[in-house]
């Protein structure tokens, strides 16, 4: 579940900070799991809105639904923008080759 994702994500960040993360680790998996989490969260918000406004029982307040939609929507946008810029259309590194 979500806890396993956080454990993997922060474990990866820890290994990176310590300089012991293998170069072969597919870092895009962390980003893809975050995007998946945001899609699920957005889906839950949409489901709650649907149930609430179709007359079915839903115990969520409008303010919680708005906050959840804004949070998940903005994170989804930011993670997708990061993934596109990092993995789909990466920019060339500045500086070229190092002089020795």
C-alpha cells in the first residue's frame, strides 16, 4: 500500500544521500509510484463528489473535498511535469565536458 511506497521512496532518498544507491536503480519507479498515488487520490476525490452529489451517503465535508482535489490535482500536475522534463524530454546538461 501507500506505506510501502513511502518506505521505498524515503529508503531510496536515504541511500542517495549516503552515496550508496546503485546507479542501476531505476529512479523513475519512485516518480511513477508517486504519480499513481496521485491518480488514486484524485479518483477517490472524484468518487466522493459523485456519491455526495448523486444523493448517496458521503460523510465528507465540501471543504475536505475541495482541499483534497486541490492537493491531489496540484501534486499530480507537479509530478507529471517533473517526469516529462526528467524522463521523456530531458534537457541537455550545461557546461559540456570538464577540462582536466
